[in-house]
C-alpha cells in the first residue's frame, strides 16, 4: 500500500482499491514522512 501511495496519485489508488480519496491521501502523506526521528533514535541509545 505504501508503495502504491508513493508512486500513484491518491485518486487512482482509491479507485483501484475501492477506498475513499481521503484514506488514500492520508496513506500518501504517511508514506512521505521523514524517518530522521527513527534514525536519530537508533544512533542515540
């Protein structure tokens, strides 16, 4: 799901998977989050 949300417009993913546009928009936002917090947490015990 994250790969689709990253590569395709939210409206296309919504249509193909039978989801609402709002749901797929949120997945698209989720997939674009920066993971710097995770990296920092892993390097600073």
